[in-house]
C-alpha cells in the first residue's frame, strides 16, 4: 500500500503580511511589573499587567488553568486554528469506544470524530478507515501491526534521503570528516533496524549536536542541524506514526489517545504568563493542545503571523462560548467573559482582533427570550 498518497492536512498556515500587527502592538505594548507569588492570580496582577495609557478594569475572576470552565465544554472551536476540540472526558470516551472496535463500528467511530483530528492524525485516521473497509476483522492496533513493515520501508527511504542531504552539506569539510562518519553510523543503524529495534530520530539528533558543537564553522554547523531536523517523526509523518505504534506493543486505547491528544481543549494565556500575564478568566482562551504547544511563550502578535485566520477563529470561539454561557453551562461567573476577552484581544493585538460580543445584559436578555433560567452565582466562602 502506498501510504504517501493519502491526503496530509497541514496543521500550519503560511505567514501572511501581518507585520503591521507588530508595529501596532508595539505602540500599545504593555510593560508588566514582575508579579509576586501572592498576587499572581489576584486583581493586583491584573492591574499591574493591563496598565497602559489608561487603567483597564475587568469583571472576570482569578482562575487556574485547571478551573477554566470553557475548556470543559465539548466541541468548542480552537481560538487559534478554528478546528473543533475535545475535552479530556471526550478523549477518554473515544478511547473506550475504540478499544476492540473493528469493521463498521471502527469506521463509524473514526468518521464521526473526523472533524477533531489534526494534520498527521487525520491522515492516519483516513488510512485506518480505508484499511478497515478492506480488513474488517482488524482493530486499530491490528491494522498498525499489519502495515508497519510497509510503512517501515517508506520511512527508511525518507530517513536515508535526509541523511544524504546532511552528508552533502558536510562535504565541504573534506573526506572522512566527523559529520560524515556519524552519518555513516546512522545509515548502518537504518540498514540493521528490525521491527523491535529501529533507527531513532531523537538520539541521532542529540549525537549530531555533540559532533557539530566541535566544528569551528558555526554557520555550517547550523545548516547541518537545519537539514537533519527534516528527519520524519510521528508528529509529521504517517509512516513514522505507523512504525511507532505498529510493532505490537501499543493497544487500541493508546493509539486512540495519541490520535486525539492534539485536539484536547486547553486553557491558553492570551498574554504569556512568563511575560506577566495573569491567571485570570479575562486572560484565557480555549485552544487545542496542538496550537498551545507550538505557540509556547510566543507573544500573540508574533504568533498570529503563523495563523492569519486567527481573528475569525477567535470570533467563532467566543460565539460558541457565549452560546454555552447563555445555556448556563458555565455557571454564574462567566457572563462578563466575552467582554473581558474582547478588551484583552483588542489590547494585545493593537486592534487587529476586534470581537463582536454580547455584554452581560444582552446575555441575560437572550436567556429571558428563550425562557432559560439565570445560573446561580456561587456563594462567597465564609472566612
């Protein structure tokens, strides 16, 4: 089976011309005071951080990431990429249903959740659905095990191609240079790999770093490493994914968990906590694990260059969250959330993201029109 012919949907978007975001944001740049341990999640941290040409006040509340209720809602669009997200409970449910599933049951399960899967994971799921139709007696782990040998051949071809590129980069160092010797060792590991023991990307790259650290030409060392990181891995290669999860030790549940993990809803700081952003509902949006992990601590205006569709994604996110607020899913403390996020996004992006949201009065009116009760406000704890 030729695996490469499957549709690979990239999880990345090419940068657009959003340079104006950076310059505009610099004009509104916040200079946060370094938060202390006591005021990290308190109102002092908020006022310290959101202090600019005028004081900005919020009606949200201090909140740890684990307590952020928005991420507990199933099927919310990611505020970054716009794709649907799963909750941790949703992932667990998916794992349980996948355990032992085969034939139409497996195909229907994967197809029903297709909108949740990202890039490589979606390509793997397409492969599983197609292969299950031809082999209805196989579970996910059975499919992986059966097609792992074919995937291994394709994976090793790609690995050799990358190592050949690295060798060409290092050829200026002369014959039998230390990089070339290390490459030959890698090629030998590929040639001698088995289903139980195969060439591993991470240890190889770690060793290559040690070799290139001894080179006096730092530019060349950098070019060699830039080329070597093209080695495929399970996050970006369907063949690497199948080989990793297809040598008989992975269960259906483990494969299902890996397929869904990039779609898990997480609480993301709009302004990174490492740069003074507080743990507060007004500084959180729900993002999928894939986007959250890739952004790291990158400032929002810089991250937006990778996702020029983010203004539309945030609007879709806040629209759906507002609907859940109206329905009472989030309790009585989130009516201010849409307005708070609107102000935070406007400030953080220099006006690039201007959300249209409902204020608390409009949210309450929407409840009245539908005959929905107002969620009860939590009672203050007694001292």
